[in-house]
C-alpha cells in the first residue's frame, strides 16, 4: 500500500470572469504536491490564493481545468473515494430546522449505515469529541458560527475517513474551541489519518502542521517542514534585564536598542550574527539583573514574508476578532 494520501500534478483551475466577454481567471496554477498518510499538512496563503478552490477540487466538488489529482490513488469525487474523504467547507451551513444529530444521521445514511442504533451512537460520540454534545438537539439555525463550525467538523469526521480536507477549520472558534480542535486533529493524525487544512491564521499552522505548502496567486511558492523552510529557526537572541535605570543604559552607549517592558524591565534583541555575552557583561557592570536570555525564533509569518515578500491577508492572533465574540450564542 502506498504511503501517498494526496497527490496533485500540474493541477490548474480557470474561472470565466465577465458576462459579455468572459475571460479566464486562473485561481490554481500548475499545483504539484503530495501528502503522506498520518501527517497534517497546511495549505497557507492570503485570501484569494487558491486554497479553497484546491480543496474543492480534491473533494470532488469542482473539476480542474487541467492537471490531475489523486486521493489514496483514486480520482476525487469517485464513488470509491467518497467513503475515505471527509470535507469541511470554509463556511459550513445546514438547513436551520435540522439538529446536529440530524445532520450526522443523514450523513451516515448517505454513507450506507442502515442500523439506526449504530448511527445514533456514532453521531453522539463524534459530537462529544468536537465539544458540542450538549447542543446535539438544538436546531442548527440557532447555533453560533463557532458551533456550526464544530458541527461541520463532526460531519467531516463521522464516517471515519482516512483523509480530512479542512478549509479554515479554526474559523469562528473561541480559545477553548481552538485548543480542543487542535488536540482532536493531532489525535486524528496519530490514528494514521491525513489532514490537509487551509489557513491564513499562521499560529494555528505552527501549532499543528508537520509540513506546510505556501500559496500565492494560485502558485506553489514552496513546500516542506517548518524547519526546512527556516521557520522556527533561531534569528538571534532576546535578553530581558531588570533593576537598571534608563540613565545607566544611556551611559553605556549600547549598539542594541532597548525596549522598555515596564517600570523595571528592559528587553534587548540581538541579531544572530552577534553573540550575547558582551551585552550581558556590560549590563551586569551597570547593575542590571538578568531575567532571561533565550533564542529568538523565526515565526511562520516571518518565513512567509521571506518567501513571498508579503504577509497581506495573513493573520496572527493579534489581528483576530476579539476572543470569545464568535463562539458564544448570538
């Protein structure tokens, strides 16, 4: 059995833009990549990079203009493929009168599960697993965005697929929801299943992905492990000291600029081309007390900027909506 779970070769998708004289607009451009069994791979890029279209092609919802894709050696959308694939769209939506239990029961019926007790048990188990068991009988029309996101994730998981295709799985989740979903996806990976997820929220990708593929304007910029791409690699040193006055620092004539953290603490960032010891010694002579000295790691956002020249359309947690605003009841 091959270890390859997902494979694309020169995958390309054009959409017609315009009414009177439609012209092609390329949203996925000759995408070639592979994902192996038992790994989490992140598809990263700003909004409009082609992430959602790529996942829709893999889920069999959109036909490519050219190129090919294979999931577990089979074409997307084929009957033989559907049982092995779970898909979460970017904005999951369900008939508002259906409960979460109804949604999962229907999904299991479509996958051929005829035993009602089995359907009920499997639905309840996966709803508990995604943290929405208490709302299993609430109509989805009354659920918040974060709760709908969890129902969508449960829908993707309920038939125990080998491959999960998740489009922005953390969207709308509060901090507790994000932590739960992260832990769940790591468990899924440890079960030997493959997770291919899109995100423009880089801290989520850092926490989950063994490898990432960076997309810009539909093209693959680079793909590899975070360490291979230089992300999370040392960029220098961060030094924090306390019990030293601003006047004492000014008198040292230090080449490194200090940032005041509070009334008593200062932070220094040292480039990786320099050693921290001379600065530490100078500060100690001035009476400073060393609080911490740690390597400063390159973030995934910094790596993305280095490869693409922009982070426009990408988000870290500081740019997210206020935490807790989206996952509570509206």
